[in-house]
C-alpha cells in the first residue's frame, strides 16, 4: 500500500519529518503520479466541500475480518447505503465477503477503496495500527469516515487524524457501539428525562466469556485500552460530563501466561473508579472470563429511583424443574451476537448524519477522550493511586502542539482536551 510504504519510510524519523513525507505522498497521489490500482480507478480527489448531503451513499469497506463482516451486515439494514468495494490484504477474504454480501468489487489494496470515485464514505475495519493513516488518506480524498475504535494507538496520532478530518471538512465517527445498544440507550433516556432523578452513582460490569489467546493480548495495549475503554466511554456518556480523576486496580486472575507482559497487558481483571463533578463516582469492573456467558450490565442509582439492565439471551424461554428455575439458555457468548442491534443502530445513525448533514453522534473527539481515560487508568493501576487527567504528560500528546492548533480550536474541542491533559 502507499500508506504502508509511507509508514515504513517514516519509521525512526522526527514527527515533523514524517508529517512532511506524508504530505509529499498525498501530493503525489493527487497529481496522479502513482500508478492506478488493479481496478484502475482515477487517483485521489480532494473535496472542497464541508459536507455532502446524499441520498445514495456509496460505501467502501477496508477490512474483511469478523468486524468488517459485522458492519457489512449492518449496512444491509441502511436503505441509503450502497456498498461499492471492499479490501483486505488477503484478497481471498475480500472476495468471499464481496460474494456473500453482493459487493460489486473487491481488492487487496486499501487505497483503491479510498480512491474509488463512487465511494463517498469509508468504513475502516482494519487492525488498529493502520487506522490513523487510513483516516488521513480518507480525509485527503474528501471521504467521510466511520472508524472502528481506536482512531489510533496513541494520543499524538489520534489528534493528527482528527485534525486531518477537521481540515478537510469530512465527518469522522468513532464506532463505540455500546452507545447505540437499546439497553444502554434506555438507561441514558432515564437519566436525561429525570426519570430516576439526579444521578448519584453509575455501575458498569463487563466480562468476556473466555480470555483471548496470548498472541492477541501481547501488543494489544492492555486491558484498559483494549477492553475497558468501552466502559470508560460509557461512564462519560451516561454522566454527560467530563471526568476529573481515576483510580484503577489491575490483576491477573485467569491466565498466568500474561503475567510476563508489560504494564496493563499483564492484567485480565480490573476494578476502576472514575470521579465526576460533584463527587459523583462511576464504578467499573472488567474481567476477561465469565464462564456463564457475555456479561454486560449497567446500573444507575438516582435520587428518585434506580434503573438497571440485564444480559441479553437468545430467547426468553425459562425452565422450571425440581432443582432449577431460570433461563433455558445461557446469555449470548460473543460480542457480535450481543451487540448485533447496536451495530445496526450506529450504522443507521452515521448514514442519517450524512443524509441530513448533521454532526455524527459519536465523534472523533469522543474516541480521543476514551483513549485519554484508558491511558490514565493504566497509569493509576501501575502507580497504585488516584490519577488526575491533568497528570497525563504533555509529551504523550505531542512535542509540537502548535501544529494541531488551527483545526482543533476551530471546532472548539482543543480547550476541553487541554483541561483533561494539563495544557497550559
């Protein structure tokens, strides 16, 4: 890929040099001096429009792994969306997905998806380390972006990707699908309408049916970035305010093999407290194993009452026997089954924002804040203390803050980021 080549050539260089090299790459693509891909589409086009109102959204999908297939299925429920092309480095997977979901074209090159003249929006479902470069390439091409979390694997790249979209005037939606789950949405409604009164405390539980393989955990960023990030985002979503500080405790209770890994990668179990304005607390517990199924619950205690969610089951059948009364079957044991409706709803919400030319319901900035929270949780667990978000070092954000200033301040979110990470 052109992006992959750019990443390799920029390795080890200062960030400013790498950014300049990426700009040269973009100009080269724009001038048409890069040979067209296998499908032979025209080179990248830059959009000068701040937004595109459309009734027929040509969609390109990058990634034909399991999450790519989930989004392809969800797209079939959106009348405005029309899948055009899908890519995957293993072309046979792209071909199989195209045949299964009636996608007209497939390729092994992500740039052919981004450059395709019929594609108006790109769904990024690739491995996390490729997200930032693909987002920036989409922005340069004037394509709207729906990106699986995370936007990037670190804060500087996350900010760069968001800035690129702001500069290009394209929409960027972060796929934090739990916000669109009917159960969590009903809890949010109860808070917003005052049905349970003023919120006192929020509790979230997130437990996977079985731990992932060692190879998945190694290099995956750890329990807070990889798993708890959804729950941390949900505390912010439900409270509707910015968090102040965090306390996290991590341990290894399930898989002794991961104890050798660095930092939060060595944890498979964690408990987290997040403090919000007014001394309100969110409580989160996460674990990589729950033998009884995929355990995802929420509880909100308010001054007028409480609202809580239960797990999702394949059916409502119950068994009544001499020594047992309860659900006939176990809860869903896979996130794609548990959140099937959420994936559909977030897809429809993004398509609606394109058609109506309205802000996306889960922005790049929301993805940035979730990453900041997960980094602070890891710091707290390693140091064994409360961590204020203002303690996240400036160096973690960027060595040259000025290059993010113009686009970020134009949208008004940089000041919020500065408050969280301690900018002067």
